[in-house]
């Protein structure tokens, strides 16, 4: 049962950390940490909240710990995002083959959105990731991030507004080329 969970959720957590700005290697390390913590906590899990909300709280805490340790230790050479990102949209075909042209369009759209997401403040990016991508409800997001539901709504509103503006700006820049 745990193996099935690992297979199913590894890509989800990997995407979560990548969208928060982690390199592919750092995201893989964080995923391993989260999966180990979830395994160790399985016997103590009390169903006060849905398991995905609990799991993302563990993931968020792992991210915060990584950010804190990164701030303390000197920066190492930055490794860019690799082309082997297993969370890329072309890996989520749900059983159907995509033609090369469709793959190119999906990759371009995914790249544009990822680029715009990295420009959002971390709080907005986290709320958008958990709500729009992981499909958690506002109460669960508030619980995970330890913020009121009203703050979740506000951050989601501003994140969507900023993403729309950034994507529209990139569309107009692309027309002028």
C-alpha cells in the first residue's frame, strides 16, 4: 500500500517543490524527506483533516526547513531545472498519445505559466499551488499555511490577477517579435 502511495504521490510533491522554486535535485531530496516523514507519522495520523491536507502540511514544513537551512549555509552553484522534469505536462497524458505539435504547444504554455509563477510572492505562489494545482479547498489551505481563510482568498485573488497580467504581458511581447 505504501509503495502505491509513493508511486502516485511522488510526482505531485515533486511538482509542488519545483513550482516553489526548488531545483530538480533539491525537489527530489525534499520528496524523499516528506515520504519518510509521512511513513513515520502514519501510525499517529488522526483523521482531523483530510490526508492530502496533512501531507501538504508536512511538505510545506519540509520546504520551510530547507529554506531556513539554505539561508544559513553559503550558496552553492545553482543547478538549473533539467529537461527530465517528470511533472511536466507531457508526462500527464492520462493514457493517450500526444502528437509532437500538441506536445510543443503544451510545453510552451507550461513554461510560460511556470515562469510567471516564479515571479509571484511566495505566499501567493503557495496558495495558488495548493488551490489551483493540488485542488485543496480554502479551509485546508489555511490549515496547511496557518493563515485565516480570508487571507487564503485574498492571496488567491491577487495570485490569479498577477498571473493573468503577466501572461497577457508576455502574449503582447510575443506579438511584437
